[in-house]
C-alpha cells in the first residue's frame, strides 16, 4: 500500500499563488500516474491535473495556463504550482497515486492522501 501525504494548502488572496506537494512511499513511484483532484462542498471530486509515468501532463480546462504539475521521482513527490488563483479554486485538494487519470475520481482506485484545504478569498 502506497502512503500519500499532501501539503502546501492554505488561505490566499485572489491572484495569489500556492504550491502543493504530494509525497508518496514505495519503490515503484516512478511507474505510477499521479493526479491532483479537488472537491468543493456538494460537488464531485474532479481531476485538476495529471502527470503520467512518461511525464505527459493534462489539465482541466478551468486551470489551463494557471496551474503546472511536475514530478521529482528521486524525491517521490509531485508538485502542483497554482498561480492566478480564483475564488472558484477553493476546495480540498487530493493527490492520487497509481490510479487512472479520470475526469471524475474513482476513489476505489489508487492511493489517496488525506487532502489539503485551499481557500481563495479576500
């Protein structure tokens, strides 16, 4: 079982930036796809950005040009750089390791962290 820990969330003003980190355990990290998902109250858990084992990235239309996903396999960590944040980006952000990169999360697949809260408000 892969252990996943997210960090880096917080309160930020509109237009600000945050960098989230997703640290994972295990020796096979480099072969896993990794996705950042978010879930706002009353909404489904949606894919924000994903990065494959081959370093192919994809983004939700709502964050293209503002968010950047990257990975450091030596550190077993995936990052989500979030710039030009908007109030609608407010949500709990979750990292999934090893599951498929789906527009709407399947929580039964892959390993999930506990989530980190991102609040964008003035």
